[in-house]
């Protein structure tokens, strides 16, 4: 059983962390040089917002690289991807994978078999139902995986997933 692990792009993650640090430093500079209440508030908002984002990016980066928890893991039976929570997609439930674009972002659309698609809609919460319906309208698939920030090209990943799908 071969396991394929796909991580977020190292350079993009480091760039996001660096940009967050620079905006926090800009917020500190604004606080140091403030002349009015607006600049004081802008400085604190910059520090708090970009500080939180920087910490979130750093934690994600460390979790992925130090604890070996990749964004995508592909085995012979399933695809596992991590967002807020970990999701598992069994190849036996999938009809096909396709690359879709929405603006500048690329996605792998997961086209489930009709009976699985109906069951997922019925089992979803109201929020999940709305999210799946919105995905269906935007990219014509209930679920999708953003692949704009990963270390593998979208076409290569889609080809790999469809090969695994044929084997399942």
C-alpha cells in the first residue's frame, strides 16, 4: 500500500508568515508614531489581526512539517485532506475527479456517484447542505479541494487521483 503525501508549498507558507510579521511591525510603527485615535486603532487592529494570522500560519506550518501531517494523503483506498477538520473520501464512492478553476484558484472537484451524492446531501447539517449546494452551483461538484497552494500541480494531482480511482 503506497502512501502519497502532499504538503502546502513551503515558499508560500514562509511568505505568508513573513508578510504577517511585516504587518505586525508596521502596526507597531503606527502605534509608536500615532497622532490621533484613528492611527492608534489602526495600529492595534494591524497588530492583533496579522499577529493572529501569523500565529495560525506558523502553527499550521509547524504541524505539517514537524509532526508530518500533510494537507493531502492518498492511499489505495481513500484520499484524506485536512481543513478545519480531517475529511476522508473513499475511492469506491467517487465517479471522477476533475480540475476546475474559479478565478485564479484551482480546485479538484470530487464527483461522487449519484447515490452517494444524494446520501451526503441527506446526511448534511443545514450549514453543510448550504455549503454543498453553493459548491454545486460554483464548480458543479458537492465537494472540492483547493490545490492552489500545494506543492504539486493540479493536473498531476488529478491524474494521480483518477489512476487510484481506476485501481479501486
